[in-house]
C-alpha cells in the first residue's frame, strides 16, 4: 500500500468561507452483515392464554397471527381472548390475590420477583432476539436497552416488596387487588416489566394484555413466571386486540387499570370506567420538544437529537419529535444532523449493526406516510436519510422536516415514527412557550452548556420528564409519566408505587 | 509549500471573527499578558483569535461524548470487514520505539518489522512509519531506503516539552536534517493548563516552520490536560497553528489514547473541514494494544469523518504492542485458528 | 449433642478427649484408640487422629487452615499468632475439622492492613451505581443460599443447635436480600429537594462516610456480622470487621461466601482476634471514619468512644442484643442502620438564564 502524506497537496483549494463541505460516508470500508442468530430461539407455532398458572386454549376458539414486520412472515399464532377468557383470567387473579399474594410476607414476594429478574437476565439473549423479530426493533436496542431495563425493573421493585412502609412513612398503605394492565407494542417486554413488577411488589395480582402486534415476549415472560414457580394466578397473560383490552378495562372485578398507549384510547378507557371507582393510571402520547441552545455541546446535542427521535424508529411516546433550535445554530445543526444520519444503518433488526429497524406494523407505516405527506403538502422541506429500503417488510427512513411552523400538522400531531420536525426559537422564553404549546406533556430535552439554564427551562417546561443534555434515558428509580393529555400516574421510583397502592 | 499553506489557512480565517471566546487578540496586543514571563522568546504571530472561528462552540459534554464513543465500539465487524480493517490498521501504524535503551540494533529490527510485518503474507503491510528519537533517524532512514515506510521523529523536548523554544526548534531542525519525514512534536501542557494558549499556538507554528517539508504531528498529551474542554481547545489551537496531524499522547502518560478523546479530536477535525475544506489527520497513540481496539478506532473514523479519512495519509496508530495482536488476528482470519504469541516476531 | 453442649462450656484445649472420641468414630477411621498428642521437634503440638489398623484404607481428611479475609485474600496474622477454638466434629458433620482448630489472632498491624485494603476499595465501591451494588449484594445472598449447609455446620460447631443454626442462616440470607433491595432505594428516601427561598435549586443527598470499623457481637456469630456489615456496605462504605470471639470460624466460612460472590476485594475485610486487644486500634486509626462496636465491657466501649474522638469518628458502641433480637426485623435491620454511616451533602445550584 503505497501512500504519502503529500498526496494532499493535490487537493482542491479550500472552498470559500461559509460553503460547507460535505463528508462522504460511502462504502470505503463497509460493515458486512452481522446477524444475531435466532437458531436456539424456539417460538411455539401456537400460544394459548396463561391463566391461573396454566396454558389454556381460549374459550373464543380464535387465534390470530403475529408477524415479523421486517419480513412479513408469520412467527406464531396467538390466542384471541374474548370477554369470557378475560373473566377467567380476572377470577384466577382474584383467587391468587385472596389465597396467596395479599397474605404473603413482603420479603417472600420480593424473592419471587427477584427470581423473575434473574431469569430475564439468564434468557436475555433469547428474549432480545424474539423482541426484535416480533416488533422490528434493532437487536442492538433490544439487547442493550429493553432487556437490561426489563430485568432492572424487576430487580428494583423486588426490593420494594418488603419496604413499602419506608416508601410511605407514617401512612397506612394497602394493596389494591387485581390490576388489569394493557401495554403497547413499542417496548413489549419492557412495558410488561414496568407494569407487572410494581403491581406484584405492592401485593396486587395481574392480568396483562400485551399489544396485538407484539405478544411474544410477554408470553415468554409468562413461561419465566411459570418456571419461577409463582403461585398460580398471580400473573395472567391474555392476548388479543382492542376488544380484549376493553373487556379487561371494564371488568367489574378489576380494581386497577393501567394503560400505556395512544391518547385516544386512553381517553376511551377513562370514559368507560367512569363511576366505577377503579384506580387508573395512563401513560399516553407525546410531542416532546428537544430544545437546543446555541451554547450547547453541539456534537453531543446532534447525537442526542438522533437518539431522541430515531431510537426505536421513533416509536417512543417520549420521543423528541419537535426539535426546537436556537436560530443562530439552526444551519449548523441541520448540516451535522444530515451527516450523522448518513451513517445510520436501516435494515434487518437482527443485524447487530442495524441502527434503525422496521416499522412495527403496516397500519403504523400508513400513519407515518400520511403525516409525512401532510408535512410535504404544507410546504415543509423534507430530508430523508439515504438508506436503502429492503424489499419486504415495513420501512421508513429517518426523516426530518425544516421550514415547519408551530401550526404545521407535523408539529402538533404525534407521528410515532422516525420523523423529526425542526423549528427555531430566539430566546429561552420563546422556547418555553413553543415547547409548552401542545396538549401533550410527557417529556422535554434541553441542551446547553449552562447548568442554570437547564434548571430554568426545567422549571418552566410543562412535562413529566425533563432531560438535560441527554435524552431518552430511563431507569427504574426514576419516575416516568406525563402532564396534561400525556396521562397521569408515574411509573418507576417511589412515586410509581403509589399507582398500585391505597395510601392514606 | 505545506508550511506556507498552514500560514495562509490561518490568514484565510483571520477575518472570520470572534466567537465569544475570552481570548481576544490582535497584532497590537500581547496576548500573553499576565502569563508567566518564560514566553518571552515566543515569536509573535497575528490573528490568534481566528483559531476559535471554528464551526462549533467548544462546549463538550463528557457523558454524552463517552456514550457515543462507547456505542461505536459495539459495531460488529466480521469476515471481510474485519480483514480489511485489520489490514488497514497495519498500514496505518506508526511502529514506535521511544526508550532510553533504544539502540541502532533495535531500530533496525523495528524497521524490518515495519517493512514486512508478516512474512507469511506479503500482502500485509508495510506499516505507515516508524517513530523514533532523533538520534535514530539516520539509522532508520538508511534501513528503510527504497521502502514506502516513513520515518517519524519525536522532537521539541519529547516527551515533556519543558525546554526553551530555541532548543525545541533546534531539536526539530536536526531531526529534519537527519532525514525525518514526519515530526511528532509535543505541546507545552503547562502553558495550556495556565491558559497561555498563545504560547502554545506560537510554539506549534514555529515548529511547523522548522519542519520545512516534514509533516507535523502535534501531540496534545490529552492525559495531562484534565478535561475534554481543554482537549478540544488544544486540538483547535494545534490545527489553527499549522498541524498536519493532531495526536493524543506521547505514550509516556496514562491515560493515553481513549475512544472518547479520539472521537472528540475527530469532531474538531470535522469542524475544521466544514469550515475550511482542509483535511487534518488524526493519530491516537498509546493504549491501543489489541486488534479489537484498533477496529473500534477505525469505526470512530468511519462514522465521524467518513471515507476520505480511512487512509494512512489521514489516520495513524501510534503503537508498539498493537502490531502483533493485529497480525495474530489476521492469521486467525486467514487460517481459522487462534494463534500463539511465539509464532510472531517480537521486535 | 449432649457432648456438644458439654464441650461448649469446656475450656479450650486438649482436655475434651471424650468428645473427640465419640465423634471420631464416625469420621472415617472407625475405632477408638483415643487422641494422641505429639510434640514435634519444633515444639508445635500436633493433634493426631485415632488410627485403626484394621482400616488403613480409610480416607485421611484434609484439614483446613482458617485465615482472615483482607483485601479479598485469605491471610494469616502478620504477627504469626493464633488462638484455638473447638472444631469438634459431630456425627452429621461430614466435613469435619479436627477437635481443635487454629484461628489467626489478629494484631494492630492486621487492623492497619485491613483498613488500608478497605480504603483502597472505597473509591470504586462508592462510585458504583446503586443498582450495581444491589446486584452484587443479591449475588452474595445467592452464594450464601448455596453454601447454607456449610454455614449451618459451622454454626453448629460453634455451639448453636442445628435448629438455631439453620434459622440463623435463613435470617442472615434474607437480611442480605433485604439490603440488596435497599441499595438503590435508601437514596430516594434520605435525599431531599429543599425549597429554599430564592432562585436556587437546592438538594441534599446522602453519601457514604468511608471506611467503617465493626466490632461484631459474639453471638449470633453469622447474623451479627451480616446485620452489622451489610447496611454499611449497602450505603457505599467499605468495612473492616472484627468477628466475635466465640465462633470466629463461622466468620471465615462466611468470608468464603464473600470471596466467591461478586463483592470486590477489600470492600469487606474480616479479622479474627480479641476485641479487648484490637478495638482501640480501630478507634485510633485516623482512616477509619466510623465505628459500630458491640461490646459488653463498659470500659472497652468508653475507650473506643474516647479514642475515636481524635479524628472525630462517628462512633456507636452498644451492648450486644440478645440472640433473638438479632432475628427481629424491626430491631436488627432497617433504613436507620444504613443512615447511621452516611453523610448528607447539600448542593446549591442557580436557576436562571
């Protein structure tokens, strides 16, 4: 390999100031495919319902397919629970509550929950692969984020089971009974962990309904719960679609409803259970502002923007989908963002180098396309990363819009996809005003080198989670949840326990 | 020509203006006011403030930087990718010996290793350069005559840089006179830490002039600078003062090169490229010991600066122990078997 | 068991021939030729096992050398001194010790070495995430669970009844689990955000004190150690503990649990020896930030408190609780046990643009 440093003398003359030279992220040294092998993962062809510690065929007699959104192949048939099945599950949960779980010492409940945590760690690889196959998320994320966090949530809440008196010192606490939990498809196993772990720690029993498009890891979790020898009926998993969820939410013997999903469904649930004295917690949509000041650590902010919106294909309720940039650094940010996006790799979720996986479902892809079309129609300027799109499956390349205004539809509606809307501001108060100018209030990000400004912004932003110089960080010790139409109740931390306890 | 380009770049930028940095300098002001008197010998150059007229403000968030560097370490490199990366790493290597006990014998052996790193596979190598003390430049030049392997010499009172400028410049000129193709200078970290940035700048640009046709790599010794912010500042300073390469470390101080430090320096190089179109090279040195680490660095380059920098012209590894590990991995890829250390020459 | 009970009260040494004899009959070589005492040329005394010529093929046991646990390594006392405790094997006791075992008699310099080890381990231990510390402590519980027979056996040899011993091991393991689950929670319970009257964000957070010395109660041998050490390390401190004198061997068996768990070397250091010799050296060592001492002797308690004043140590000395109280969750575990060895740090930060 002959080379000399003097080769550079032949370079073109430096361009005039102001002209920004593009970098070339080509194929000079491309990464070969690095697929995570699903060989030792076994997915049953058909799954029943996990009720009362047993696997049962649904009374409905119906099954529905769950597919791999990156290949459109059917992975398994899953039971479609009807109201009777839900009733069975709630009965089993009630019996388990009365017979075992509400009477057990907290320290013993803790040990069961620790067992679940350990088993998740032991089976992490398998669970991550199935998560990526069923939901389309990159294995890198299911392996490094979903799985460790799911285990951590069980670990964390296991520790609370015998310490609830400390959490609410001097106050009388009681468990609620049977919790009906309905979770979304964006973090299937992690959301199951967020729901089940605190419910169990607080002495409740559970009927959980995973999302229609991503039921598999919840069913594998049921297997773990079975192997952990939890008393039968303490956790029941019923699969199905919207009707199954509705039957669970309105079941008269469910004491507590916990829902994570869209704001529209959340509103329907809230209305449906009105007057029943059921306890309710809702974690709904968002349209988070990610605010970048001119004095921000720009390179890290660009990484944070990418992580904020393209993480998990943007299927994140707290995604930083509205980028608010101080006008003086708008061009710089956009330039750097484009170069950064040029390195994003979209493709097989099981490839360890994939950064952006498949869109979770055909329906969601249609929704994203509709909103992106709306953005284009409104005259916003679209940029999509030059990712090759696989032939099969549901894909949408990382995309952003510039030239949008606060009144643009893409600046107001939750897209739940890898689509960023870029807006500008001039002063901190203008940023606050724009950030809060939404019916949502789940999260926000602030990027500045000045600590006092982070706290100033955090004080003024109306959102449940504020990230300063970071984004999309989650931890079981940190309460998560929204203001306004992003829902109520918190998950994680001491505050999260209150959602599953009567505290006087 | 190169030296003059360094200066002209500087002049090109001098009208870009301030970016709010506290250092405000022009020709008429001694920007070293309040700094220790030992910089009296520093030649004055104009437009120092321009070195901050770069693309991004210098704020660096350590946590996010380290996260990004670590996440790039998770790329999975297999088969052809790994092989090509390892070959590239060999070709990018500045094989280094910088010891008090260096002798012509040792240097000659190192030269041979650089020329033909793996006799079993002549397509591997040669290395980019060997890096020695000035006293061994003549030996190395003679031994490497006719090969593409460059001879790099450390200079400017390596490794501490704690000598008067005239000594440092003499050190540099002698190394160049001996035939060094590349000069690896050290900055005065003490001056950097007390905020005497002008002194650092001036020493670099004076050394650049002293280099003549030799290329200049500027060693920041990041392990002594204490913060990413100061590393960023030193990188910008070095580039503005005429560095062809910026380099992390002497190898004598821990920590030496790390992925986040390297990523940060690559980002400064990127900003400079955005602003000027000029490509500056990068050399992590010290602490890169395994093939796996080397590939991690290549990923940092690929995903920060892109294809153009994936060449020995613009990226080097300063290392001694690294080569054999890379060779072992290459042989492992070729034969399918894990290798034994004793099968590789230990020069 | 009667023999066992009797021997517990017997003076230590070689006088317990009948005890040894009855047990020795089952320990491999059956026969009852009695215990032979042999003096070697160097003056050491070797306790020989009875030997039945009819069964020369019987397995000869490998005796274990019991050592202190410092910096993750098992070491003898630098002083070379030892003291002896009963090792009387029982019929159920398959891994029998000889009738008497030697235990290191820790010295002032051993205290010094252990404090140094604990101090060196502090930086990385306190900087670990709370979650990581919790996981590591939970791992200790797992290791203890799998070594339950060994721990129980050791307690029985130390004089507990099998039922007492089993119960003590159970409570000890549960206590480790309790603190494992507390590692990432006490912070939220003890920290506060303080609404100061002004444009400042003000918060107070707990921080570990540093290296803490423990003089463990004599009884219960295992639960006393676990109950005192676990809250200290849960809080992010490192620890040097002097095991109770009555059954120091169990502390060494437990150290083997520590050594095979994921707890980094130096976080917990266990010395054996005499409290009346060593307690004041804990108190005098300026690198020791706090002391939790359980001692009967009021003069010793006063001496420890008084010597601790030189470096303004956080010293608590207490009269040991009775054995049952240590099993009581309300009395022998809780947030207060963690809080005792934490500092509070208050941070002011402006809010503004």
